[in-house]
């Protein structure tokens, strides 16, 4: 009846959703029409969440968080402004964020060592450099596995990526890979069955998939069939969940939406707020375009910084106003910083040696600048921080044990926080 089937190499939820809508196999019908999970409310009350604001391309820390106005050769044209944290000054193009800096801290002495886009992205998401023997799970996938699956189940995925694919789950499996929302301002594709498929036909498909997947998994085909079934399970339950109203931003007051900005980043920040309200563990919101080798200051002042300022500023303000900031960690980062030196094209190039990230919420102390660079922004002069120290900080902030360890498919031990690294002390 059916041709031979094998798990695709890069399984994604898009594959599963399309598969559900267009083929004659799917999960048991009771998941589609079943009641909402009884544990959802308790999960929402007790679990922590993390919102990662990902600046794809490598953001310029020299023009955002660590300006050097005294440096004639590296300073750039932007001025500093005061913030709600005494003595802490940031770019003039981030006035909304400046009002919220009492909730956030800047780490100005990060050395990440990777100046390649792909490798830098991998390192910042996992803490480890790429290795041909193992695919490391992203920190978001660890949060999904450690918190989302162990504190109780929810009708929404516990890891989501908005405006970009995010980073994969590695050996933790597809059940903890990001659910991708390509555009928060558009209708979420495949969230409902096609109009042409009635309930009886859908139930028939769901029942048939259950039989096929159980038989396939029983033939010892590895982890892929189990992952496939787990993701289908979550997807079908989500289709009938009341929590999908988190995706319907058009139902939110227009004045609130305007505060976040009308672009996909600002609206992604608003969606992230709605998702953590409902108990989602990890949401990554991306703002791309930071690879500013040319005409950097025009691009920053006209597009990137205003969009960042509205979205990030409104998000932190609303987290604080609702009290959610007490259990929601906000992290701002990209794959590396940009050179202190301004190049001949009025831009800055790749620079992983001494740059900045921002962290706050979930018990992390705000209103601080941790570490420092010299007057030209080149050398770290106080408290060097490594990427694994950042992972340790995020791990402790999310109340995950620092000694957490897994075994890879090849039988090798894997530590979430590598030996010798510790959380940044000033943040606790």
C-alpha cells in the first residue's frame, strides 16, 4: 500500500506538519481531540524560561554596549547616554533599553575565539567548538529536555525559534529541536488541518500513523522513529490547544504592538512574551543583518538599533511590569563582536577577542558592567570571560545543576558545563 519509508536526514517539524496534512498516516486521534494537559498551569507557575535575543551576523558591541568616545581612531560617531542603572552608559540609539538597564547587566570582557559565522554561532549556542564525533545540543534544547520534559508537559513545544531556524538539539533528539516560526506577523502555517479533511478522515489518518510508527519503532530502527512520533504527538496536541492564542498577535491591542515595533523582531519579542506567559521554556528571537563590513553607522542608526531598541526595551519593560522577569532570563548575543578599528568602508569586521553580551532576569543581578576593555576597545583589562563561563551562568540562572552530564550515542560522557568553568559571580 505504501512505498518504503526512511527517516530524512534533517527531520523538521515542517516535514511532520506537511506529512500530517497530505498523507494518510498520522497520530492517534485522541491527541487531536483530547483535553488540555492537566499539568499545564502548574508548569507555568513553577518553571523558569529563557528568551535569547540572537543578533545574526555579529553585532557591533562598540556601537551598542561598550562605546569608546575617548578613542580617536576607534570611537565611532555615536554618543553615550545614561541609563536607569547609575554610572552605566550605552549607545544613544538605545534610549528605550536604557530605561530598563537596572534589570540587565553587560558583560564587556568576553573572549569567544571563533571569528567564523557558522562556528561562532555553534559555539555561542552550545559552549563547545564543532566536533566531527558529536553534535552538541544547544542550550535551548537542554532547557527543553531538563525543564520542559521533567517539570510537566505542555501543549506547546518547550523550545521555539522566531525569525531563524535556531540551533539543533544534537544527540538529545528532534523532540527538543526548535519549533520554527519564520514570521511572527504572519499566520502560522499548518497549525490547522486542511479544510478538505473532516474529523472522521483525520481520525482515520491518525490511527493509521499510530500503527505504522509503532511497527516501525518496534523493528529497532534507532532513535529517528521515536523522535518522529514524539514530535507528531506534540504537534497534533498543539493544533487543538487553547495556548495557540500566543501566536495570534492581531488579537493584542494595537498600542501594545506598536510599542514593540512593527518589524518581525519587535513582534517576535511580543510573541516571546506571550509564549513564556504560557509556560514555554526557551524562545529565541532573531534579528539579522549585523554583518556590517560596509556603511555600518548608517545601517545601525537607521534600521538595526531602532528595531532592537523598541523590541528589547518593550520586552524587558513588560517582563518587569508583570513580574515575569523574576523567572525569565533574557540574554542578548550574536556569534561574535566587531573590530574596534573602523575599516576603509566605514564598517567594522569580525572580532571575537574582546566583546560584549547582555544578561538579566531569572535572579541575575542587573544594573552592572562586568569586566572591561582598554580605551581603544582592543584588550581585556578586567575579568576575562569565556563562553563556557556564560553557559555556566545561564545554567545556574535556569536552576539546572552545573554538574549535569549526559552520555553521547558513542558512549562518551558530555558535560553541560565543562570542567574548570564557573558562573559569573557578580550576577548572583
